[in-house]
């Protein structure tokens, strides 16, 4: 705090300054909302004000914002949302009976039959029951207990809450949390915020971003020198890398977690988004139970899903004492209860679908997934025709994370400008073509390699333009700096 | 972590146990969702299963859950919510034109015209503009800049975010945060969670829970011995105490904050709930600006409001560098953006009301406020007829915090049972009359005094029964232990 004297009166600086703010918050970085996105917003404003650019619109392929990309909301879910918001519509015969039935069930579980009432901290019981039945069905009948289900304001919120419970200790006893590199920056941001130690394990780009137990072992062994590794985070299907883990790999991870005495956090929010032939989603919970009681009764695990089309995210906790659950029940009270209606962002809303006979729902769902599968193939195929771009198959999720070869002169030029090379590349792409991507450095990558993350969500016709523009730009950029 | 050997094989305890969880989370207490509420839920279940009790329903007067208490949602807002959720309804002539207009304005600001799209971290711009215009109108034309407005998932979320930015330092340099006693437990919970130092200042019960600058001075002076006081939190109108601060008092607080170099946090979520004759709500922002540039250009302040009927809470930040605002913009990214549609809990939704010509809105608003004013008077009047209960006027907000005199034998009995005396009292009330209140100890109170918090929200006829039951119980309880 600066203290200068003006005319003998001490002049104090502000209470809240960069020097005096919470250092953990200062460390938080969040690439998907970083400087490149801020510049994109600025360019959009310039375009609106009539500025001349080599393009007429900015295409934001930096974030998995399905609806902004023109994806249609699922009709059934929006009907239920409208009915719950304004129950007078229950008398309206334009709404199908199954949507009304669902809305009545939800309203019946709300205080005063209003979604404006507070819910229990853990979430509305009837919704938790629905979620448990959905999980049972997904996992071939392995029982799911609604008491182990917590509804939250999205999976991000649940992941941060769980990490917060797990972080403790000081110095060499500080909790270490293993995360994949590349990673979704929610994790690094939350760990910085909590003051936990981030332990990086690298995915194998040469093997389609697969996870290698030897690499996990290397990472945990090195980390034990300076912190206390307690948590292993897995994202499957992967974000930003789009891989889908094999059943064998999941088994190996579970065995590793048991041996190394790690709490498993399985981020499975893209479980419905699997496109590649021969790939299938296997839930960590199902594999854990199929490995028998030696594992299922000892390995502690929380898995996360985001219904995300509307309503809530959920968290499922296994092998976990009732006392800790009470704390989870207590934690959420800071927000008093999960938020009852929430924004919808992803493609599907499985937990609330299983029982409905809605005529529209399954065709809508199938159409969305088929379009995404087609775009996943298209993306991989086009990128791999460009010299200097290498792209793994997009097996799942909604992103591609291609590797780009940058000429040494471009790397030098970026350093001169004080930018990391892939940020320099993405900024140039934005300025020249109006396409907004996220540099790979925002997610982490092996030293000396460069990538970007692009969502495959734009409508097919627009995606084709995006891919074409990136191809042209990459060739131009490479020539310029060769 | 316990490490025992069974047959030579080391047997390790769980990763996550009470001993190994985050100690900050363990310290968090949240009275309004504490053991008494858990017991109330249990009793409700017992009643449903046919258990015989001296009552047929549990009345939960522990929480300001307006809709659960039967308060009607505001029609206009629910219509806008339904229209935004399911835009097909924009073609429906059952909806009034002004609701459609509002919905079109909001949808027009959403990516892909869908509330399922992500918004900017700071919140949708057109909503921030509306909020700024509302604040200007409220404050008699003092300018409000939309860039200083942040939309959040409710005021609780905004308060925690702001506190988090402000907390830093270790040992004697640790940030101290001044909060009123009694307080709303969000504050103590957040401070425990952040590891900040809680500095108590006591409200003056004998003067209708007013705030005395001498008491603020005492508290900050003592605290400077062991921490670094940086923040002063004020709740006006008060929760749980229901007082409304005078303009003079607000001026004194602002002067004190300037002198002691404190960041002001003004929690004004009950600004529309003022009932008592001669009381009026004065916003800290308005008073600050009316005190002239010596104050308005130096005192740092964040004020919080919760539209809370639907849509979002908001936070307004003054005298605050752009850099810190960038961090606020960055922080929220962990949740990526504020949630677009949210639950509605309180009585009004002012920020979104100002411009509408809706025929229903103002009558509905007036009716709700008139009923609350009547219930505030009734509550004070009935409690003050009971020997051993003293009740200040409920000038604002939605709660009463009467003082109860407990016989020494009851205090001894409570200690035997390992309970604080007012918890013992409230538990007995719950078991005997089915009324759920929150013991004063959950909010903090002067040593040796006892209180409870009760919401005045139940419908008048039910509130009369509640007051009658508490009166009977108090007399019986006092006799039993005399």
C-alpha cells in the first residue's frame, strides 16, 4: 500500500489494488476467456461501427457455446422449463401431456409448488431419484443411491466444491492434484485459487491423446518429493483433446489410484458425445464396480456430469463417509441451494430423458449427435490435408486440438512481441480471418509443441468456411515466416 | 491418515476423512441450515409415515422462503421467463405485449437468440444497462455506469467473490473483515472458508439494533492488535435484525470507513422491504455521492442487490481500478458466465420493473409489500405481550429477532445436554409445536443474551397461529424451568 504525504497529510493508496488483492485470485488464468476473446469482442464492435476488415463477421470457435452456434434447443426441455416458470400454461392444450407431467412432478417437489422456493442443499429429492435411475440404466443395472447424488449449478461448480474439500496441508504436506496436460483450464484455475499443487501428467499425442499409466507413475513419483498427491483428475471424453478412453485404460487408472492412494475425480460431462467408430463411453463407476469389491469398496471416487441442456449438473460420490457428505451438504449452503433453473449449453440432457415418451426428443437428440459426428470427421479430414497441421481424430466431446508447426522466424517474432508463439499465431488468424480460437498454451502442451483448440460446433456450412480459412491462413503464415 | 498393517499388508485409511479435509471448510457453520432444520425435515417425514405428534404440520419459519410460504410470484416476471425459455410462445396472444417486448430484448442480447448460450462473464450488456438505469432512478439521477455493474448468480455469490478478492496476508497481516453481530451467517461462513479474520461489531439492541460508530471504533482498534482490518460489511435493512439505518448513520459509517481506510461492502438486498413509518431506504451510493468528491472519489465501495424474484443478483463497484475489474471479469470465468435464469425468492424484482407498463405488476408488488408491513406490525405487537420476550419493531427486511429470557434451570439443562441454551429452546419448540426457528446463537449475540430469528413471511392466518403457539410454548417453558 503506497503511503505518500501531501502537505503533511498522509495520502493512502486504495485498499484494493493489484499489490493488495488475494494472490491466489491473481494467479488464476482462464484461457478460454483470455486476451484473444477480448480482442474478438473489440473487433466485433469495430465491425459494427463500420470499420473495414478482410471479413464481415467474427466466428467464435473458441468456446463450446452450442446455442450461440445455432444449435436448436431440445423442445421437450424448453417446454418443461416454460411450464415450470409459468404454471398457468399447464392449462394450455398446445403443450404435450408428457411435458406437463414432468413439470407437475418437479413443481410438486418445490415448496409452495413454485420453482421460486428454496430447495434442499443437496438438490430436489425427486430429481436426485431420477438421476440415480438414469445412472443405473446407463451402467447396466449397477445400483445408484440418490443419497450419493448432489445437484449443483453446473459441473464446474461441483468440481470446484469437491476440490475444495480435498485440499489441505502446508509446505511439503500441501495437497497435490494430478491433472492431464492438455487440460481444461477450470482445473488449473481452481487449483491456483485454492493454493493446491498442480501435478501435470502428459497425454500421448502420438497415440491419439491416450493416457499412459507409466506417465501417471512418473508424475506422482516426482510430485511426492515436494507435496502430498491426493487426487487424480481424469476428463473422459477429453477436453480439449477429444479422445475417448478405452475400458482397459480406465481399469488401469483405477488400479493406479488404488495403489497410489488417490481420490479419483472423473469428469464425464461429454459422456453422450462419442462419435468415432469403435469408441464407446465407459463410466468410471461401472468399470469400478465390475472390477469387484477389492476396488469398488475401497477406491474413493466422485464423478461429474452436466445435464447442461437445462436444470443442473450433478456429482456422484462413492466410498465416502457420511460425515464428509454432511459437509458437502453444509458447503452448498453458502449458495443455500442449487439453482433450480439454469442455462443450457451442451447437446443433450440425458438424466431427464430416460422416461419420457416425447415424440420429438429422440429425433432431435439423434439429429444433433449425427451432425456433430459428421463435423468431427470433416474437421480431422480437412486439417490433415494441410502441411504443418496434424490432427488426431475427434473421438468425442466437442473440440479438436490440432498440432501446428510454426517456423522458427515466427517463434522469434512472437518472442519479440512478448507473446507465446501460438498466441501470436491465433491473434494473427483473428486479425486476418476473423476466426477466434484458443492457443494451446492456454491448456498446457509439451514444451516446444504448439496447438490450438477449436470447437466443432459451427453449422456444417460455416465450419467448412472456417476450416478453409484456417488452411489458407496457415499456408500464408508459414510462407511469410519461412 | 491411519496406517495399520493387516497380515503384513499396510491398510490405509480413506483419502478424504474428517482429519484430512480442508480445515477451512470444516470451520464453516451455517445456522439457517443447521441441525434444527435437519430435525424439522425428519419430523416431516415421521408425520408422513403416520407418527402421532401434538401437531399435524411443521411450519418452517427459519428461512426467508417466500414462495414456499405461499407468496405469489410476480406474473409479469414469470411470463418473461416462460417466453425466454420457450420463444415459440412469442406467437401466443395470451401473453401481453410488454412481456413479449422484454423477452425479445433479452433474447436479442443472447448468442443465437437463445438463453442457452453463454453470456459475457460480467453479464449481458443490455441487462447491465437496465440495472444502471434503475440505480440512477433510485438514487435521484446520480449517474451509474453499466461497466461498474456485475451480474452474478445471486447476491451471496457476489459477496463471496468480492470478499475473496479482498482477502490476503498472513499472521498479523491477515485481512480482517468487520461484520455486525447479529449477522447473516453467509459472512462468517465465507470468512472461515477464506481464512480471513472475522471482526465483530455489535448492534445496539436497546436502540432498535442501530449501529453505533463508537462500537465500530472499538472493534477496529482492538482488531488492529492482531490483524489488518481492510473491509467493513454493512447489512441494511438488517438481517436477521430487521432495522433500517438512518441517513445520518450511513454518513457516519462512510466517514468512519474513510478515516480507517476500509473498503465498504453494502449489502442492500432488502432495499425494497421497508415497512416502518418514518423509515426510508437510503442507498450507500447515493449518500456517498451527496457527501461530495472528498468522499465519493476516495471511498472504495461495492454494493449488492438481489433482484431475486428472477434473473440475477448484481454488484456495483465504485472507486475501483480497471485492473481489479479485469480480475472480477476473470474470476467469474470459473463459472464461465452468470447463470441466465435463476430461482426467485424474494418479494420484488425492481431492476427489471422500472420501464414496464405492465398492468399487473405494480398492484401485485403493492399487495405483497402491504401484507408484509401488516405482518411486521402484528409480529412485534404479539411478541411484546409475552412476558420474557422483547421484540424490536421490524422496520424492514423479512425477519424478527426477538430476545428471550431463559430461566437459569433451562440454561443448566441445556448445558447438561451439550446444547447452547437457545438451541435447546428452539429444539423443544420444534418437538412440541412443530415450529422451526433459528436460534440466535447461529447469528451471534451478546454473551448471556438469547434470541431466535423468525421470518414474517407465513400467510397472515398462519402467522397468527405461529405467534400464538410460540406465546403458549414460551409460557409453558418458563414455568417448567422456574
